[in-house]
C-alpha cells in the first residue's frame, strides 16, 4: 500500500563475487525506473560502488539507507493480526518515528520448521523506509521492532538495511 502518490528513485549497489551487479531502482512502486526509462542499469561488479555514486549525483540524490522491516501476522494461540491492527500500529508507532513517509506491501513467507520438518507459511507485510543512516534512525527501527514483538506476541521482526541513494 503506497501511503501517498510519491515519485522517487532509490539506487543501491552490491558486489557479488566478480559477476555483473544490478543497480536496483524503484519509481512509483515495483517495476518502474525513472532514471533508465524502465530498464534496470547493469554494471560490472568492480564498478558498482563508483557507478552508484555517479548515478546518485545525476539524480541530485543523497546517501541514505533503505530499511525493510518484515512483520509476521500469525499470533501463537490467537487470531492473526488484522488489517485494522496493522493500520493502528503504523499510525501509532511507525509514522511518529518516520513522519516523512514509508511504503508497505503484503507478503507471504515460507520456511521449513527445524523441529517438525513441516513447511510453515505465514502472511505478513513489509515496511520500507528510506532515511538517513544515523543512530537516531537505528534507534527508531529498534523501537518499532520491539513494540511489534511485544504488542503482537511475535518471536522476531526482520530487518534488512541497504545503502541507498535517494532523490525525492
């Protein structure tokens, strides 16, 4: 769910064992790319970091981090977290910490239970936040994770941080 119609470009780069590395981007959601007219830019791995920095300058971007928070909806011994509860959590907990905005989307996760060897599936959602890579940002992300775990009796909330160049 995109909270507001917002056009942006976020570029990231990573080096993967000497193979060409894709510079991922998003504009108005998945699949669009303002900088390259819809086609992802691909560069050699050795040039990935420099190319990302160069591309960042071309879009008047700033160095940021992209944080993806992964939330499960199943509650052990109870009903799944409802859409209304998610909206309230986002309004009460996430928005005050990141008033500049964020994007959410629904997910379906799957893994193999180590004890039972059964496949487990769980509906969830991701919150994507682009912000400065400061200690305050990390503290806010930690607060969000801890509150969701406490409020909805979760074992964990996943977090993936990626260096990014953003232009809003």
